[in-house]
C-alpha cells in the first residue's frame, strides 16, 4: 500500500520522484524511492527496500517460488546519467531457503563507476563470518540498452573461507548440489 501521496514528474533531462513509499498490507516489507532518476541529466536517486520477501520478489519476476524463502534488504544511491551511472549501496539477505537447504546470512557492499563494479560479500553462520568474497568486475551497467554489458578490463574475484561447511555454497548456484565436508 502507498504510505503517502507521491508525485512523479517527467522532464526532458530527468524523472523526479517525490518520496514514493510502499509497505505490505501486513506491515512487512517496505520500499522507498526518492530523488532524480538518471536520464540525460545527472540523477540523484535513493532506493531502499527492507523486509522484502524473496518468494514474492521471485513471483514478481515470474521465477519459480516452490520451496523458496528468505528476506532481502538493500539501500542504493544512484547518480550520474543513464549512459554513465554511478551506484553505491548495501544489500542483505537473511533466512534464505531453497527447498530443504538453508543459506547463510549474507551482507554485501558495492560501488559502480566508470564501467567497474567493485564490492564485497560476507556470509555468516551462527553470527560468525565464514566466507568473504571480494570482486572487481568490468561491466557496463548503463540504464539503457547497450550492445555489450561485458567490457574489456581486468576481472578479479577473491574468496576466503576458514572451517566452513561446504554446503554453504549450495544456495548460491543451481549447478552446485550434494556438497559435503569442511
């Protein structure tokens, strides 16, 4: 449900969104969008989601929802233009479930500028970090159609784990299953 009236103004160089705040009718799940959407002019947009159901989001994009669960939260600040955006944000995923497999608590941070996505991800089990992943990826995240999303440049992904149950990786990919061991 809409928490308060909101205005969306279309102009030739930007789309302005007065605070648009939505909340689930049961009080769970919150989404907020406010600011200038990057267009031909420079944007300054804040997007926040808290307590969003992974199952509901999966249904929204018409993916399978059977056995899916968990809660997503994120904050993203979007700047720049459609052709050359900048992003800075955080993301969290808790109580992730795929079938009988439970995922770890995940928290991440990221920045994007000049066709480079940099960030890190921490996976937790029982309150302790068990996996750290850092990445730097050459990718074009323009907010408009582009010929190629992957662009030339060094790609770097580092993962560090210590005494972690290998099953922690199962929820991360459909191609990984039946993993056991430490």
